[in-house]
C-alpha cells in the first residue's frame, strides 16, 4: 500500500492518552480508517459510503451512541 496521509481530529489533551480514529483518502478513491493504537488494522470503504456516514453524523443520526455531558460540566 502506498503511503497515506492519515488525519485525526486535533485535541488539547495529550494525544498519547487514548486511541484516536485516523482517516486517509487513498489514491484509488477509497477511504481508509484505523485506530491510532492499532495502525496495522485498516478498514476500507468507498467514498460514497463515507459521504453517507458523514451526512448521518451531521444530521445527528448517531447521537444516541454518545454520552450526554452534564450541563454543569459543559458550562465550565
């Protein structure tokens, strides 16, 4: 596999504290995903499926999977 330009969300916290999802667009038009703590395991999907996933995230379709943050913590 050619060298991919892996991207991950930036964070203010120590990046070594946990695993992060890393995403790269391949020269073949496919999307590659891996966890930072297991870079040898790579999941591959199509651009169309990735776009549908992002659309669902933006629409809140996966919000039930996220933890709710207490209001007093969120206001800090």
